[in-house]
C-alpha cells in the first residue's frame, strides 16, 4: 500500500515541481547565452566593447532573473510542498485522505519520501545549473575545445590534491563525504521537519494554518540556536589549536547533519502522536 501512496503523491505533485525544473533549465540556457554579451566578451578578450548597450542590459537582466529563479526554486519547492501537505492532510481534502485503509506511518512516510525526493532533485538541478554555467564560461573563454578544457581542469584538481599532505587529503575526503551525505540525507530531514511542524500546528484550536507557519519558524530558530551553540566550541578549538580549516568545516557539516537528523526524527514521532490522537480537521 505504501507504493500506491507514493505513486499517488508523485502524480499530484509532479506538475508544479516539473514547472520549477523547466524554469531553472530555461534561465540557465538564457544565462549561458548571455555570457557572450559585449561587455563580458570585451573584458575577457581585452578589447574595447564600447558603451554599455541594449544587449548588455538584457544580459545583466537575464543574470538577475537567473539568480532570482534559483532562489525561487529553492524556497518555492518548500512552500509548495508545505501547502500541498497541509491541504491534503488537514483541510476538507484531508477527510478523504484519512479514510484510506492505510496506517499513519505509511501515510506520513509517503509524504516525506516524495517531498524529500523533490527537494533533492531541485537541489541537484540548482547545483548542475551553477556548475554548468561556470563550465560554459570557461569553455567559452579558455583556449581549446571543451574536451581540452575538461582535461585541464581535471589535471589541475588532480595535481592540487596530490600536493596536499596526507592529513589534509584525509580531511578533504571527509569533507566531501560529509557534504554528499548532507546533500542526499538533508532533504529527508527537511521534509520531516516541514511536515512535522505543520502537524504540530494542528494542536491549536484556531488559526491552524498560521500556527503551522509559526511552528516551522520556531523549529528552525531553535535548530539554528542549537547549531550556533555547537559551533562555538568547534570554532574555539579551531582558533586555539590552529587546526586545518578543511577539518573544521568537515566537523561542522557532521554536526549539522546529526542535528538535522535528530530534529527530523523527533518531529516524525511528534507527528505520529498528533495523527494517532483524535483531532478535528478544518
């Protein structure tokens, strides 16, 4: 039954989330084209490009819209998934949802899994977009074909890694693994925190939608405060010992991931308690 829930949830969310992907892809393509606007071309080729013209203005506007699109995609998917979860669980639509012959864990887990996958995919799309834009810029203005530019970049990173000491290499691998885990596991924690906060908002008798937002803000503030308190001894230890900054950031990522996992698990069980007790749907 969990598979059917996931399939249904995927079908009900793919249109809006797919639109977010289209917007990111479109503005990434436009930004790549705008890299050849006269002002950038003249600056990179040491030529006189003349006065700032219409094409330059259009290119600059495209880059502004590109940044806004990435920010909108990052926060927009969270807002949309939160609204969709609230409507499908705690409004009139929720009556039908709660009459399905499924358990509370199955229902909640299906929401978390689909929401987390969308967050992960949107995050990956943003990363690919930024990397693709930078790679296009290098291929456009570095000598050689794209294959040759790729070879130069790969050789440069390889030489840089080899020149580092064994301790720094180990910490760099540690940082890379921590970053990948944060990128992959983080969305699942974020989805549990988002949906859990919305569920906690249903404990109030009035203004439940508003209180769901308040709960989400409060949870994020508390998480930020705890993260800051954890960061203090790490920073003091880094300054006093003069340790490698790579190791410092690796430990920071580790603790951030652990804190997100703990928060997500706590809110999952809190949501389970709320959903299994009797409460009135708005």
